[in-house]
């Protein structure tokens, strides 16, 4: 029995790593049916799997389609496992609450969606405001959602200035210390992030997760 | 005498062309087109199209697209500032122009990108005016020393102050459209003359997938009503904003273009439209949009083949590079793209001077690209059969020393048969050393200076200056700018 269930965890891990979106949900159900507690399945099968996806990306073996498929397969499994967890009265420790969006004037949301998926896969609670998000909307949502982090995406050099404006609005409203701010997007650099007073910058969606983790840890 | 064959390249079989068009028709009928413009929606409604008003989605019927294709002209003639020189945009005629709307300029001294200013725009226009292989100008740089609200029209205004070549341009915000068209009207005198002799092409980019925004649809409608050619620029990114396969992206690109064409033809039947594009092979590792990728070029070439099948003028962003410096990568990507575009017979080829994913212009690269374009123009003229017999008679004229150099035949044909470059290195080693061992970037820098010294401001630019300035000044005021930046070179 024991042997069998650990094999089931293996299958689930592999399904997530290989981005088999249709299989990861049913495999999570099977693992539950064998009597394993949901928390154990998450910790032993899912979290190591998504970490491996990130590692394969960093190693240059995975490209964006594999990265997204991994995150989606993770999401499918987690939907089932979190429901089961809730039924037992437990909740998964959230890695943090993130309000994310593409800044005003910018309709590009590929990069933002990718970061949102990866953050969700890494147990963050993500509030996605979409694209072309007004400056004050970020601040409002962060307050309302009691967010730890605000994540600002921009693809255009013309709109990246709006990342700065969000930070300025936080300052002028006396809210700068309440939230950590991270920025990203094609034209954004580490130097620019420092200049506009952001707390963190990730060059890729995988790095964004690491940055988010460290920012939340500092905060806590 | 046998005619010269124009070298050509094809990317699709006839069956593939027809299949892509067929799927595009179905896509528009089944999924529809998103149109965020009230006037365009009204035109489509009046034409009897099925519209989901709540979602601004139009299910475009095949009949209407076919009708639009019938009323759209197969050729456009552009004219220079004086209305004298004529440029045919159609058939297999090719015209090069600088890649447009760069927000950065490569500083040749520091080898860093920086924001361009008024004097940079002036220098670029002056330089392009002297580049004999670029038939058109484009509003190639965005000047950072004026408010963003007027950055689009300001580029065109400066262009008309310094160049007689036709312009490829476009707008960033809807408010600029009228004053930009007013600049054209000021030059031509009235609407009738402008329609008879178009001076500028307006680019309009649908948002992938399948959407024409308020701004872009407005540009299509207003330009069409005035007979100003609209260049449709779909920009699918394979696997990101369009299907990952090249053929799949082509289906979407054709559908988006059909949508734009229909809006133009409803605004005014017979309105000039160019089927163009700026698609890219999306990089699945970096998340970037390489314009120098061979797949990007293949989409452009195949799309032009489809447009030609439909008897429409064509455009593409080709002959540009993603490199950050004017280096070997810049040369190879630019030459490969320009060559393929020429062989594909694309009518308007935008890209010269451009680096870094369509974001950075370089004057030095413009000069080098002028040589690339010159050689492509030579290439497509093919191997001409100049005389009959071709060579036999020469050997009777030649003396015992076989001295071809002295033949009148040589002097008669050498300039037409051979392209002469301005910056490529064709010196022997010792001469090259004696000239300072310069690489092509350094030689191009000298050539930029030489050409800027040769530049002469066209008389017509001088004549129109006051009228153009009053339009520009009025619009600048509405954008909160009381005084325009100092413009160098007006008194030259």
C-alpha cells in the first residue's frame, strides 16, 4: 500500500514537471483516494515538482511553453488538493498576497500572466488586476486585499514610467511602508528598479517568484 | 531579344495560399472581429453585418470582404513633396524606407542608446534625403524633447521641413490625426490634389488577435475618406498573440487585414490600402520579438505572396536587426531580410537603420543599409541581355591584347550593370591600412558626415515652412507647449 501511494506521488510529480495539464488533477484525486492527507501530497509531490520546473527553466532546458504548462498542471492539481484541505478544516500556509497588473497605457499581459501563474504555483495568493490598470487602482486594491506585495508589469518604455508613479502615489498616501513593490517587463532593468525606488526586480517569471519570496520574508 | 528574369522567391504553394485565405474568411465569420470604434461599427451595421454590440464584435461576412477586395486598388502612386516624382506602390516594384518610430538613437561615440531630440530628427531626415536607395522617408525617430501628446505629428512636421521624399508615418493618439492630415493638405493645397497625389502613407496596427482599436480604426476611416493610403500592420507574435505555426499566424494576419480593408472600403470605396505587417517569431526563451529571425521573414514573405494573389500592394518590416550595435549580426539580419523582401517583390520595405527590436535607429547603419538596399535593387533587376549578340561582336573589336577596359561597350554598360557601394570595403590590404584600418562602422561614420555636408534643403520645404509651422504651433499649444524647440538647419 505504502509503496503504491508513493508511486502515485511520483506520477503526480512527473505530470506537473512535464506539464500534462489534463492528468495532474485526476492524479491528485487518486492520491487523495489512497488515503494520503492533502498537505502531504502538496508538500511531497506538488512543491518539489514546480521547483523542478523552475530549475529546468533556469538551466535553459525549458522554454516558455513548458514553463506555462508546468504552472497550469500545478494549478489543476492544487485546485483539487486545496478543496480537500479545506474540507478537513486546514488551510495551506500562503506564501503571501500579491496584487499584480500591467500598468496604465499598456495592454501587454503575456509577461504579467506568466508571473501570476508562477506565483500561484508557488502558493502565493494572487489578485490579478489585468492590463492597462490605473495607478490608483493598484493602491486601492492592495489596501483592500491586505496585500503583502504589489507587482507592476510594463512592456513599453513609454509606460514603464507608470511603475514609478504607483510608487510615488504610495509615498504620497503614506502607504509606502505597508507594501513591498516589485517591477518587471521587457524594458525594465535592475538599475531602473532601484532608481524608481522599487523593492525588487525579476528578469524572468522564475526569478520573480524568488524575489517575491524574499520580499515577503523580509516583511515578515 | 529575351527579357531579363526578375529573381523571385515563393513561400507557399497556390493551394496553401487558398487554404489560408479560406480559413481567414471562416475565422471572421465564426469568431469575428473586435471593433472598438463607433463610426466603424456604424458603417459595418449599415452594411448589414451581424454585430454583437455588447462585445463590439462583428461577424464579418465573406461577401463584404470580397466586395472590399474588388473595390480596393491594386496599385497606388505616391508623389514627392513637389508632386513631380511618381513612385508606383504595386506589382513587383520595391521601395525601401527607414524603420519607423524608434524611441532611441544609437550614439556612435558612446555606443549607447539614448533618447533622440529635435536635432537628431533633423539630421536623420537630412541624411535619408541623400540616401539614393531609400525612396521614402519614414517618421523614423520619436523626439523626446516635446510632450508625448504631440510626438507623432511633430515627427511628420520636421520631416516636411527637410525632405521631399514621400513619408511612411502613423499616429499615437487620435487627437493628432486631424492636424497631421492638415499638414498634408497644407502641402498639396486642397483635398482633391491630395487624393490625386498622395504624399504619405499612414500605418495602422490592429491589436492581435483580431482587434481594431478606436485609434487605429479612426485612422483607417479618416485617411480613406481623404484618399490617403492606409498601411495595415498586423503584428502577431507566434505562440504569444497568434498561433505558433507560421501558417497559423498567416491565417490570423489575413483575417485582421481583411477587417481593416473592409473598414477602409466602407469609409470610401476605392480607398488605397497596403497589406503590410510587423509579425514576429516570438522567442520562447527570452520573451522577445526578434525581427531578424528567419521565421519572421518567412511570415512576411508568405503574407506578401497572399496579398499579391489578392492583387493588393504590399509592405513588410524587413531589413532590420535585433542587435544592439552595428555589428556582424546587424549586417547579416539586415541583408538577409532586405534580400528576401526584394525577391518577394514587397512594395514598401521598412527597416533600414533599425536595431534592437524596432526600437533604435542608427545613422551609421542607415548608410550601410543604403548599400544593402542598393544591391538588392540591383539583384531584382536580374541578368539583362543588353545587346544582340551578347558578346560575340566584342571579340571582333578586341585587339590581340583582349583589352576589355578600352571597349566603348564597357563604358556604355558598366554603370548600369554594376552597383557601386559607398561604405563596403573593396580596397586592397595596403590601401585599407593606409586609410587607417577602419571597420565598416567607422567608415559609415565618415560617410554620414560627408553626406550631411552634401545635403541641400529642397526649395518647397522653405516655401511651406510658415504654413506648416502655424498648424504645428497651434497643436503644440493644445498640448501645453507654448514654444517649439529650436530647429537647426532652417536657414541652410
